[in-house]
């Protein structure tokens, strides 16, 4: 009888321990479920915030790029007016540097020598029957202090911008090659620095316009 009583007491204790274990397990499951619910809710909220932020950022970026593109068009018109005004001036009324620069500009416009990635200042000087120093001075005087490399790069970028607008048959990378850039990374970098957007974005906005 004593053994039976002890077995009953042990069984009762085991039942009590089992009950406590089940209660703790249920509490743990509830706590874990609540934590997962918080994590899922936080993740969804964060995703929505990021998505909303991306939409706002994209719209602002697009609006900014449209403004930059409009400024580009206005600058192109202004430069055309300046060139038209220079053409009607008597050549003798210009300084020697300006005369040489006009000859250089005409040569670039007609032959598009800047599309040659291996073009050197020495080559241009020989074509214009002058020396490199005079040529460099003519460029610096008539382009607000640009050196030969910056002047050629600017011509390449202007030519690339026109190709992006007018020639849809060329890919963005092909435009860079035809404009005289021997490196795609350089082409994309200097284009973004000059126009404030990538060549692809520039072409897309030009289509909208």
C-alpha cells in the first residue's frame, strides 16, 4: 500500500510537472508568435517606407533631370546665336587667337576630328599651320580657360548628346564610340558630370520632349 501511495504521489507530481511544462511551452509559443508578428509587421512597414521613398526620389530626380535637359537646350540655342554672330563679323576685326579658334571650330565642325580617340594637339597644330603653344592659347582665350583636353572632351559630349537625341538606331554605348570615347567608363562618367544624368536617362527625356 505504501508503494502504491508513493506511485500515486509520483504520478501526481509528474502530472503537475507536465502541466507546468505545457503552460511554459504555450507561453513560449505565444511569445515567439508575437515576436514574429512584430518582425513581419516591421518588415512590411519598412518595405512600404522604402518603396514610398523610392517613388518620391524617382519623381524628384526625374523633375530635376527635365530641368537640366531644358537648360541644355537653352544653352545650345545660345551657343548657336553666338556662332551666328561671330560668322558675320569681319575676320580682320578679331584677334589672332580668335581667328585661329574660328579656323579650329570650322575644322572640327566639318571634319569632326574630335571623334578620333588618338587625336593630339600636335596634329591639329600642323593642320592649322601653327604651333602647339599658339593653339593652346587660342583655345584657352576663347573657351573660358579650357585646356586642349577639356575642349576636345566638350566637343565629344556635345556630339554625343546630339546623337542620343537624333539617332535612335545607335545604342547608348555605340554613341560613345562614335563620339570618340575609347573607354565606356570615361564616357558615362564625363557625360554624367557634364549633363547631370546618364546618357540613357538623357535619351529618355529627349524622347519625352
